[in-house]
């Protein structure tokens, strides 16, 4: 026999209206079509940031404690909570506003020599390569999302 809970609002014990819902690593959800079950925790981004690279300042971030400006077009995002191993994945974008310094970018992770796969559990290096000059270049906006397992 299965049980079902139907509620409009979940509140804390004191009834103040706020709540902290905790789910375990084995929590699942059913896909939109209902045919597939997925792990909820596995599907969440574990870190992200939006960086003003010209000023080396974070506009917004999650699980990123700080950014280090390593060199022109190269930034190290330092995780607040470290990753379990270096086998996580990351995807990012770099862009500039229009004008004479407008670039199209290729984003890589690794060191400045464009060596791929040099993630660490403590942080991730992001490089912005200007396609029209094949060189690292700063940009108005650098965005990165990280998926994987936290330690």
C-alpha cells in the first residue's frame, strides 16, 4: 500500500511559516512524461558564477567563495564546498558588449596553455579565448556552471 501526502504549505514546528526541507542523496523525481525516474541531487548544479572580468568581481555566485584573476582572460573560481573528485563537468560562456572590442569566445577549463582537464577539487580555472585573435581576452561577462559530486 502506498501513501500520499497532499498539502498546500509546509511550515516549521513553531508554525512561523518558514521551513527547511532536506532530501537525501537517494531522492528521486519522475520525469515530465512519467516514464523515467531521476536522482534529484545528481541533477543539481554544484557551483556557478557570473563574473565581471574587467573588474574581477563576482556579480553572482553559488558555492564560489572567491575568484582569482590569474592573467588576462584566465580566472580561478575557488569552491566554498569542495568537489568529491576531479571528474566533474563544467560549461561556460564569455561575452563582451558590442563595439571595437567585441569578441566571439571559446571557453576552456585548465591552465593558460590551453591544457584541458586540469580541474581541482578546490576550484576550476576558466579561460576565455578570443576567436578573432586566438589569444586569451578579458570580457564583460564570464559565466560558468559546474555539475558533479560534492565531497
